[in-house]
C-alpha cells in the first residue's frame, strides 16, 4: 500500500510522487492540470510510466559496494549525473522566477539546464542570474521568421551550448482540460476563479502584485494586448510553425554553430534522418504525453531507435521518468541520459529551488542505491544484459 507524506517539510519528501502530491496541494486546479495533464485519454501519459515498470532489472549478487561512477556526457556537455532539466513553458505559473530557480538547482548539481522558448524569464535574465550553468535553449520554430532568427541570435549571444529543436509540437495537442478550465483564451471559468481564491499562498507568491508573469523570451515579438502569460498562450498556439520540416531544420543547422538536437523523435526512420542531417543528438520523447495520444511510450520507442543509430548520434530520452530506476533502464537501452520534465517541475511548484534540489537529491540517491543493488559499478557498464524486457 502507498501512503504519502502529507506535510510540507521538503526534506521529508521521499519520492517524486510525494513531491507531485505536494505540488497538487499548492497549486490552483488550472495550474495543476496544466502541469500534470496529457492529451485526450492520457494513454501515452500513463504508458510512459507503466512501460518503464514492465521492464525488470537483472542484478548480480556479492558485488562489493562502492559509490558507482554516475557522471555522463549529454551531447557535448559533461554532466555530474545522467540527467538534466528539460525545457518547459510557463514555469512562472508554478513559482516566482521558476526558470531561474530550476537553473540554479541544475548548476548546483552540475547538470545542464534547458530553457524553453515560452519561458517566463528571458534567456538573458537566466544567464545573468546563473552565469555558470550549462545553458541549453529550446526553440519552437515560429511562423514569424524574423522572430525565430532573433531568438537564435539571442541564444548565441547568451552562449547556449546546445540548441534543442522541438519537432513534435507543430500544432498543440488536444488538451481538453485546458479548454475546460477557460471560458475563452484569457478567461478562467468561475469555478476555477473560485478555486484560485482557495490558494492564497500561490496568489501571494505568483500573482501578487502584477498578475501572471509575462513571457520573457517572446515579449519583444508579442502584440501589445497579448503580453500577459494567458494572452501569450493564444499567440503561441497561432505562431507555432505547422510547416516546420527537415529542410527548415537543415537551414537552422547551417545557422547554428553549436550543438543542435531534435526533440520529439519516436520513429527509427526519423532518427536515421537526424543522423543524415548531421545533428548532434536526438531526444526520444512524446512531450510527456501532451501531444499525440496513442503514441509509443518513450522507453518503447527507444528500444526501436537505439539499435539503428547508437554510436552514430547521441541519444537522450524523456517522458515518464519518475524514479532513477527509469534512468537506469533508459541508459541500459542505449540513452546517454534523460531530460527531466514534470519530476523537477513538481519540485519547483512545491518549493522553488529547494524543491528542485530535493528532487535531484532523491534521484541521485536512488540512482546510487539502484546501481549498488544491481551490482553495477559504472553507469557505462549498463546494457540490455541488465534488463528482462519481456513480461514474465
Ligand atoms: C508543463 C509542461 C510544459 C512543457 N513545455 C515545453 C516546452 O515549452 N517546450 C518543449 O520542448 N517541451 C515542453 N514540455 C515537454 C517537456 O520538455 C518533456 O518532453 C516532458 O515533460 C517529458 O515528460 P515528463 O514530464 O513525463 O518527464 C513541457 C512539459 C510540461 C509538463
């Protein structure tokens, strides 16, 4: 039976699931559903986790325990752990200056941090607040080509080491809760407004005194009446370039001299195209189940993709990672490491940087323990020999 810690002392939180429960209590309903929800029937959202659970770990006994070697190379970045903080938009809805809190926690752990195009803090603000973080930038290609070009120039100016092109969100997935929570784009339903009033701490921290935070990166390109976060949501859904294709990605490749990776790859043929295009890496991802419901879970997709491109391109994975044993399974199947999505967002929503740090500490402790219990001395030693892939 599962019992969750119900208090608010973050140091007593034992798992990402407990952090999620705390985040849910802290956030108003519309913000919680934005964070936790998936598309349509949420089948992909739930399979992202259950497919990890269906893989069993093989362990060797009587292997003397030392701290295993768990550092990793994530694309060009040296990382103290085989995990980093992935891109997510509207983080300011969860905690004041959440983008900076996430970046600071990443820097303290010596892992990379990726900022979204639709962040609330601008890339310049994050860079100034956390100068020495390994900073990656995620680009949503916009219909407004000048805005896209300008975002690239700014990412270069703040010395982003890696550019992440998100390829699975040419249109926004069918997130029914989002439409349910709003009467129209900028207007919460009455029930949701009342629900917000039940969360005075959140109002004080996130809304007071200026309302929801504005869109740091996109602000210069937003029409005057759409500068607010909720106004920007509509603008962005209209601005995502539905015509983004391999040719355009190749053009961006030519313009970007640093590392460049494609996020949202689920098919081996697309992974092969990414290799042919000379990209530095791919993220096997279904956007945390927020886009195509019914898509393969990321861990299943990895099993198809890794045998085809391993050794030719760096492979990262996200979607569904909640335990370090998930990370072990991804690495054993050929990933160099994972991007954390909701796991660290639950942390930031529960307590800002302290909450994110607690999540990263939990995952690091779990990782060391898991490898010790498996009798594995180095992360690099992991292979499919450490897994039972069929359900038996
Ligand atoms: C609230 C939220 C906002 C997100 N925003 C973005 C985004 O702006 N850009 C992007 O490429 N991916 C975005 N994602 C997807 C994440 O980068 C990542 O693929 C996903 O969260 C991984 O699944 P997980 O949350 O189950 O770990 C978002 C995910 C969530 C939960």
